[in-house]
C-alpha cells in the first residue's frame, strides 16, 4: 500500500505500479585532495592566463591528487564520510556502485578496491562508466536495488583522478579538470518520495567529441600509442559545449514534466560543474533564478563523475538543501551521455 503523503507533485514511479517502497539519499559525503593548482600555476605550464580560464570557464583552481593517492582512495574517503554522518558501518553496506572514467586499474573494479578500504565485507561491488553523467546513472541503478527490496543499503560513489589522464601540455583541456570524489548512501526512508525520477540518455554517434583513444581493446598501450598521446583525454570543446547545453536542458524539461513540476518549485539545481557558461546558458533556458543554482566549479573545475556528488554534499552541508526540498541534478558527459534527476530531499 502506498502510504506516502500527498504532495504538489506527481511521483512518476507511483504511476508505474509503485507500491510504497521508495529510495532516499540518507547521507552524502565528499573528499577532495589537499593540493590546490591555481590558474596562476597553470600559466607556468602552458600558454594560458587566469583571465582566459576564468572568463571562458569560471574555474579559478582545482585539486590534484598526490602521486600515491588513487581514485579508490578518494572514493573511500568520500564514502567513509557519508557513512559516518549517518552512523552506518561498512559491514552494513550491501552494494557499492562506483562511477568513474579513471579507475585505479582497468580491472578489478574500483568499487572492489573501495569495498576493501572501507571494510564493506558484505557488499557486492562493481563500476559503471558513463563519464561525467555517471553519478546519476549510478544513483538510478542503486535505486532499483532498494525499490526491488534486493538490498537495504547501497553506496553510490562518483570518484575521479582525472589528473592521471590529462595532457598537462594541452591548454585546451588541462585547465578544465580536477580530482575528487562524492558519495551517497541509499536506503528506504518511510514517508519520503526520495528519488522521484531520473531521465538518462546517450548518443554514441558523437563518441568522437570526447574520449581517450588509447588503453582499451581498440588501441592497447604501445610505445607508439604513448608517444602519440593516445592515453590522454581529448575533447572537441566547442561541439561538446553546444551538446551539453541542449542535452541538459531537454533532460531537465523531461524530468520536471514527469513529476508535474515547475522549475520555480525546485529549491536547488545542481548542474554538472564543467563550465560556468554552460551552467548559465542551461539556467537561462530553464528560467531558473541565480539563487536556485549551486556552483562550486570555481574551486574544483570539472571532476567528471564526482562533480554533482561533491556539489550535492556541499549544498547539504551549507544548509541550502533541507529535508523535504526538491532538488534537480543535471549531468552531461562523454558518450555522449546525459541525465536529469529530481529528488525530494
Ligand atoms: N588558454 C588560452 N587560450 C586557450 C585555452 C587556454 N587554456 N584553451 C583554448 N584556448 C584558445 C584556443 O586555442 C582558441 O584559439 P584560436 O582561436 O587561436 O584557435 C581560442 O582559445 C578559443 O577556443 P575555443 O575552443 O573556441 O573556446 P571556447 O569558448 O569554446 O571554450 C572550452 C573552450 C572551455 C573547452 C569550452 O568549449 C567548453 O567548456 N566545452 C565543454 C566542456 C564540457 O562540458 N565537458 C563536459 C564533459 S567532460 C567529460 O565527460 C569528461
């Protein structure tokens, strides 16, 4: 029986046979490495300027992990913080899903490495790869396990050490990215609608816009592939930029429509933190007020799958998001992939 309180929005899952078992984010946590790399630092590496980076992207500094600090370390720290906040032990976690494009190794999964680091001895663990959209994809996957009553506690993590795949001699990309991790603990919380909907999409015909050609089965590592720089992230910035605005805008409209919501009812919009101009353009098309949008890319740059997870944690920490508020997450990344999720916090 559906015992949820009536709200001024529609729960789309209820329309599809939902019977009262919802999935909520009961805690969030994040971690960024200590080392700060400022735009001034990058001026010494490539032909760029603080003025160019700030005006074209909004980014002022980013975090870079230490040589002996890996994606699993960042993810484990974010996860531990999320678990501690809500008093859940590692042993209670039943599933770990990690979204990343910078796994410690191609295999085993970074999720398995995190499982060991946080003592989640009872958890199954796997990675998913949807680039910067990974956190929403992982949330939606995790939600399925809670709603189906397969698991009581699922840990979803977005973690990246992008500094490991950045060509620090390429000014087109090296100024944009940073390292970090964010985590969310998913459980059923009685009386809460939780994750209302997630619209996800992909367009593989545009895979060439943003990729890392080397290291996979198509182009295994050789001396030639390394010398040709094929193990670095590559991006056609302008086309990616246009696609990001269109895809996030369309996904947001679809997610809001599914819930019968007007953008004005959303307390906080958390967009993928790639570029301030993308965020502003999407915000303008959606008709959001400046004070509805959470932005922290000035301090972290684009942390890919970790981006919205870190931002969500900071928005909650700062008291911007309170229980019962409606939150809209928007993501976009390589694939291409994109997504929008509406959450009753
Ligand atoms: N410093 C100085 N000049 C630069 C720099 C730099 N760091 N980078 C590029 N330029 C130059 C270019 O060489 C170009 O010079 P030219 O005209 O002489 O050729 C000029 O600046 C303009 O370059 P554009 O690429 O046209 O600049 P644009 O305004 O498009 O901004 C940017 C580039 C910031 C990359 C933008 O296109 C962007 O943000 N794209 C989207 C990125 C994104 O959203 N990624 C999301 C997914 S990431 C993931 O999934 C991992």
